């Protein structure tokens, strides 16, 4: 791995679970000429005793001499103490919102949180999102919106106190460590939304990775991948003004893309997103045995069970985890075969294609926080369709088995909706080409449709929504008119314009970013930490790309973002 060119800087690395593993190698290099700190933001990861879960993340970093470690363990303990003191004071038990016995009514108590502090934070720090929207970044605070039963419904008091403690913690890190640069590789969890806000206030570049959807290319976002970074808009407009001859390489890529039989992004090869066959019961049994061993190691061998019992919001219990995994695997197996929930498409039937998302995932909860209720979105699109058209709703393979089966029953009751079989086709291309158009919250299908010359609708503001033919809808009353345009044939001149726009976007992400192979880096790091592999030239080469990504991003911030 080549070294960084940075000297005498204070660099803060944001760490959470598998995404922090490649950062370990960057820390090893950076600490030679810089002051480096790592901030672990996941409650369980930094609070649990060493176990399978955190031995190659939190405890791996603790072995790295010369790197200062920050974590949220202290505020987790304070959260538990203050919540327990408040419950004792008011007589409110865990999971209960009303006082019991002769306790004073809740209205006489201001709660465990400091509301004046939170009001100050929302007034002085919240540039990108208000505090309630920031809570949407974590699945532990959003159980109402998803199906992961191991998380609990959180109360107003819990959410407000957790916001308060995280802001105080992160501001204290800025005041103590005084970072010059913040590096991250993901955008999920509350702490990252807080970091984006505090870094903006302190005028410090907080870089994370934004997925462009073009191959492996990612570009740096300085607002936690929320919305479209202004510098990306500027680059896109510059490239849009260029002639076709200046974008010939990107245009050739698009023409080749249209001729391909399969358009599934190579980054998802071998992942659940590219899976179309059911697993055997024997394989599921092996998976569940592995899960049992994993949680036994975590709870019993490592002795974390007692801590888990202190707060279900911070430390999800193992039993619901196991139940969730088993039900998911069995339901997934059932849904890959013929079943009563999914149906095949009807040949020749006019339809709008709506692929669903993995819920919860940051592409929706962070990027499109107002649109996480997919059942409601299906209803709005359904009533906006021209008569005679159907809405084809297809589940995301990574969500298969996790979503409540009642969801499919509910949306299938709509007279013009079909919930279609996920593995009827083995690639997204036929679904898109046979459709009138595509509707998605922030999904890759809109990008794929644009390259194929199809119109689409998105609800969130994502980078590829810059491409002509992709319409962002923010008012449901706009849907009938925009969907009606799907029926207009894309003429040659319009297709050329869409192609030019898509080429300008591709050129933009190539200028702004690098082809970072995140999943290969995470898997390779795990193999090295586990002692199953050595650092290979191929792994070092991918680390070099990551170094280039961050150095290029910092130069971009200094020259095009800072002011």
C-alpha cells in the first residue's frame, strides 16, 4: 500500500462494524506522519467484551499503537443511568408510556433529556436535517418503520436523550481532538448524521462514500450522502455543456450497455442482490447453527448477556435475532418457489415497474426519509396510473423473507397491482425494457432505465437523478401527469439527449471519484485479520485506490467545496 501525502494533520476515522476494517490499514499508514483517531459509533460494538462480533473491528483497532480511540460506551452507560433514574422518578416502566401506581403524572416531569440543549442544537447546528429526521438514520430508533423484531419501539424520551448525548459526545471530540479531516465509508447510523452537521459548523471536511451506480465508481460526499453535493451538480452541468465528441468514451459505454444481455452491476456479483434460487433446508440448518454459535459466543462465552439486559434500544437481545433469522430464511425459501403471494407477469400487459428496497437501509432512511412507507407509495402510484395499466411490484432479493407476508397481501388487494415473482427473470433488464416506465424511491433501477432509454420516477434526491429522463417527484399530485408521459414514445432526438445526459453524469463520477471495491476490501481485511490470508498485491492495489479516493476528495473539498 502506498502512503498518504498528508503530513501533520489530525485525521478522524469513523468506524462501524465491517466498514471500518479497510480503514485499519489506512490508519496504520496515516499514523506515521499524522495524528490519527478512530471513533467507534456502534453501541454494542464498543461496549461488548471481545467476541466474534467485534474482535476484528473495535479490538483490532485497540491493538494499533499510536491511534487514539473514541467510542460511545460512556454515553451508553450515561443513557442507561439517566433513563433508569427518570423511570424510578416517574414510575414509568420500560416499554410503557404511562405512569403506574401513585406516581406523579408525566406532564409534571420534563424527562431525562435537556430540551434547552436540544433546541439550541436544532437552531445552531442543523444545516442538512432537523433532529427528528436525523433519528431516521438508525434502525435502532426507527422500529416503527421496519420489520426487524430484535429492535424495540423507542420512546420520545429515549430518542431525545440519545440525541443529546451524541451531540455532546461528538462536539467534545471536535473540541478535544480538533480534526482537520474526517474519513468514513458508510452513511448509516445517527452518529454520522450528527457528524455531518457538526463538521459543517466547524468547517471540517467530513468525507464518506457515495455510490454512483456506474460500475465500482464512488465519489466523496461531504453531507453524509444526503441529497446531491453541490460540487457534483456543477461538474455535471460542465460536462452536459460538452459536445458528444468530448463524451465519446461514456457514450460508447452506454451503447454497449444497451446491447448487453445482463445489466446487473458487477459489484453485486455473488451477493444476495444477484441471487435467484432457493437454498436447501440443510443449508438453512447450517446457517442457523452458525448464528446460534455466534450469539452463544457473544452472550455466554464473552459474558455480554448482562449488558444486553440493560437497554434493548442500545443492545438488541439474541433470542429475537435468532427467531428473525429463522423466519427470514424459511420465508425466503418459500417465496423463491411458486407461492400465493407472488404472480408471474402477463405477456403484453402494459405496466409500470416498481422494485422495492431493503428496509431499513440508508439509501431510503438517510436519502429519502419521507418515503420509507412503501405500502403508502404503492397506493399513491396505483391510483395515479392510467386506466388499463398495472403496477408490477417486485421485492428486493435482499429483503426477501424479511418483510411481513401481510404486506404482499395488502398491496395485492389494490385492483391494478401485481406483486410479481422475484426470479421470473434472472436480471433487471427484461423488467425495465418491457415496462412503460419505472418508479423507485432511490433505487438503481432508475439509473439502469436511463441508460436503456426508459423514463423513470424517483422520490429521493440521488446523484443519478440528474440524468434526463429521471424525474424526481416530491408531491403525489404530480404522479398522474409524470406517469402519463411514460406512454409517449422516446423519439430519436430525445434518446440522443438522454444518452448525452447519462454520458455527462458518467464523466462526472469518473472525474469526482474512483472505482473503490468496498466489498472486496472488507472481505480481504477480514481474511487477513482472521489469519486465513496474507496481504496480496491485489489487496494492496485496492487499498491504493481507496487512498487515492480520499486524497482526491480532500483536494476537491479545498478547491471546490470549502467556501
